[in-house]
C-alpha cells in the first residue's frame, strides 16, 4: 500500500535506520512471546486559539518515537522512547524480553492486510497558511459579535494533526497508515444584565482544513453556538426526580458511548468488571435497539484504516435487535477470550500500549418519528446536548450534565431548562428504552475519549430515544 512506502521514507530513509537490522531486533525480542510489535510514530500537530478579540495562543508540535511490546499470556512488556535510533530499539528489546522469561509461547498470526483507505494522506497543517488561519479566526469573532449585541465573549479554536505510523511484527509483516485530523470549535458567551450563559459547537474529521473553513461551514458553527447560548439565557431551573427522558439525535450518543460502550470493551469483560459481564446472547433492550462500533466510516473522527496493532477496522455489531452479540477487541483480549480481534486496539501515542477502545459507536435508526416520541410524553425532559459526564464501568452508573434541555409538557416541547443532570446506569437505560427514532445522526466530529490515561478521537451517534424512567437532578426549588 502507498502508506507503507511513505512511512518507509519517514522512519527509515530519513532516519538512517536499516530495515533489515531493525526487523532482526524485533524478531529476536519477540521470540517465545504470544504477540507483540514495534510501533513507529511521527506526528505533527498545531492549535490556534482566538479569544476575546485577539490571538491568545498558537502552538506547533512535532514528535517521533517508538514503542516495542511483547505479550506473554496476560503479561505485557512495553518500552518506548522519543527518538528513533537502533541503539534505543535494542535497549527496548532487552527490556521487553523479561516478560517472556520461562514462557514458551507461539507468536499469534498477524492481522490480514487491507488496501482500503478511509481518508486522505495529505498533511492539513500545510494546506492553509498561518496568516490565513488567524484571519479566519478573527472573522469568526467579528461575525459572532455582529450577530447579537448580547454577545460578551467569543472563543474560536482551530486544531489539526498529521500522524504517520508503521507497525513491524516478528514475522516481517509490516503495516503503514497516515492519518489527518482537524477540528474547528466556537464558544460564545452571551449576557443580559448580570446573567451570562454559554453555547459551544464544533466540527471536524479526518480530512484537510478545506472542508471546515468554508464560509458557510464556519458560520454554521457560530450560528449554532450562539443559538445554544441564547436558549440558555432564557432557561428556567430544571426540575428534579424520576421522569421520562427523551434524548435528541447525534451528540447525545455520548451518553450511550460512556454508559454502554465502555462496558462492551473486551478488557472489562475478560476481567469480569463490566456491568455487562456474562450477558452475551441475552436480551438487554427492546427489539429495534441495535448498537454498532464502526471504524470504517469514511472521513469520520473515530475512523481508522487499521488500528494501532495493524488490524483493519470493521463494523462490529454489539447489540442486535436488543440482544448483546459482541465486544470490541484488541488482539490480546481477543486471544485470551477465544474471540477474534475487531480492529479496536488503539493507543494515544508510541508511549502507550494498545488497549480496546471505541471508534465510532452509535445506535441505528428505529421506526418512530421524532415528533411521535415527543408526543408520547406527558411530562418529562428533552435533552438535546451534553457538556460532560462520568461513568463507573463496574456498576454502569453515570452522571451527565445537559447543556441544552427542555421540559416536555402534554406531548409538546416547553421551556428550556438549565442545571439538568441525568443519573442512572447503562443496563437500566437500555432496559427502559421504549421508542427509537428514525433520525439517526452522528456527532459533528468533536469527540475525545479517555481511558487509563489515554485520549483518542472517537465518534458517537444515535437517533432520538425515549427512556421511560431516568433520574433527573435539577436546580428548581
């Protein structure tokens, strides 16, 4: 594949490393192990922030390094360095050999290759000049302030990165990938007297800047951020108690990601610490609820041609028509559980070993019109956007803060409310879904997931959903 030739230039031609010698070191280091690889990475990244009418920060970073991993049973030996040299790789090899002491394993068969490519290999950082990026951010600031006299502050950020990786296995198999990633985000603060509220919206994906810096696109982000802020400016305190909750389509899928998705990752199930442990093949939701993790969506933020172990990503059905059918697997946990890897072995950088992680996780569309779902609720909450949340994987318990929500009164959307939080647990949420909308949508490309100290880009999504019973924490007296 073309990416292999391009990454050869980065990791061998430019560094002076000899491929044959490095391959020999890797093969010797992994002898007797069950699995493992040398992961090479080169990354350029930038971030510009325009705040309160001026350029607040502008940063550029360039890193390269490697991580060498040996896996023996459930044990992992991992060594990494931020430079690329034969001496450093040899020292890493001596370190990871310790994990296989007394272990006579058989190296697992490597992943099947692919010629598929889900995104361009062009570097977005060089596509638009620095002055043009600052001009764009200034235009965003001016446009937002001109939209409404109540705008008090505008923050606009533009971020991009270009990551090249190559994976070498003990048998000589090699996989390369080149991954662009960009994001534009706008936050608007509005005020009326002493009251101030905020709205935020962003967009991005695995592409160049050209898609997101078109005038119609960046204006749409400003308009949406301003709309959210003005909605919150007129919001009343949220009620509290158990009630029906309607989740909007798109970004509210972050609740599904946290409360359900993490519990279906292979490591938590192998260790029996997931709230969904032992439920494979059982019904955990009504018919019509189907959840997938799909890393093959072209250009999406969470998509990967191959994961960070070299396994091609795939569309993994996790819940099919209400029945738990799958887990997201990296190579080690799949082997230990007698399952197949699903292309979900991901790492933040060369300094981190791969672990099972989501890519783009979403619920498929159902058969109910969104307005029909609202009409089915006499009194409840309609949560459209979330600002953050926490989840305990073992119990499945979560708390999420709604950044945009409305009361539902007699089947109609009522006034906006502020201070609403959703409290519950993943299994109960699934069990209490009673209606699934036809309007499935993915988030606009802004998700980042944290796990075990590692952050990776992800996508989330869902249609409008009705959850019959969910605890709402509110601020109403």
